[in-house]
């Protein structure tokens, strides 16, 4: 296990070095609903950005997709959360967990169009699952009210085109049952497939 983790760490470091040559690389997500273009910020959130770019560069999103949609009406905490979540459809990380990069340090925020790393506990984030904010979800920032730990969620990019596609995905039909408690009416009946992800 240790050699695999070391290899993954080295690969992520190489990705980070490549990313540094372009301060804001753009990524295209070709989906079955249309195209989404994301500007990535390795200068502000280097670990999260490197993990996302590693998934892109190694085809780890190809054939995967967007599977969860949250609207203010389906937010169980009644905070008005609005987003779509995607990545690996099996929800299983391929790379080691990424250290948390709080918004207070990055200067980024979970407002409309921002792209953010999902997580459970602090330092458990992975680009295997990320989300696109479709409203002002600043309560997901460091010090916000969403999680008791107050650490927030790490932003690493921003949608620069295709927000209409993301909203179309959000409006998809949801399943009657969901695999996780607290996600009722949030999982799509049929995921929107990412046919290809690549750097522009």
C-alpha cells in the first residue's frame, strides 16, 4: 500500500508542477447535457487543484458523471443550498486524501459558479467527488454554519462557461430512494455522464 501511495503522491506533485506553468489552467468537461468549462486555481488551492487536474489528465472522469443535485427545496438543513455534485460514480477515491485548504487561506469562496472539493472529515477531501455551486453557498466557507467543525469546503476553481448546463443538470429528475441518509430527493435517476474531461 505504501509504494502505491508514494507513487500517487509523486504523480500529484508532478501534476502540481505542470499546473504551475499555467497559473489558471482551463478544463473542459464534455457531458451528455453539454459542455462546462472550469478555470482551475493551483496558485490559490494547490493540493485540491492538483488532485482535480490529476483526475482530468489521467482520464479518471471519462465515463463518470454528475449524480447528485441539491436545490433550496431539497436542502435538509434549510440553508438554501444549491449545487450539483459529480466525479467518480462509484464514489471511491483513486488517489490519497487531500489536506484541507480552507477558504480563509485561499481567499476563494463558495459563491455561484465556484468548484469545490467534497469531503467528510477534515483532510478527507478528494477530487473523486466535487461540486459546482449554483447559488451563494458561502455558509460552506471556513467559519460557516454548514458543518459543526467550521472548516468549510475547499474551493479550487470556477465555471467560466456552461453554468446553464449545470443548471439543466440540477433540474433533472431525482430518484425515489437515495443511498445516503440526508440526501433524500437529491440523487438523479440517471446520472449525467462526463464523456470526456481534458485541459483546453
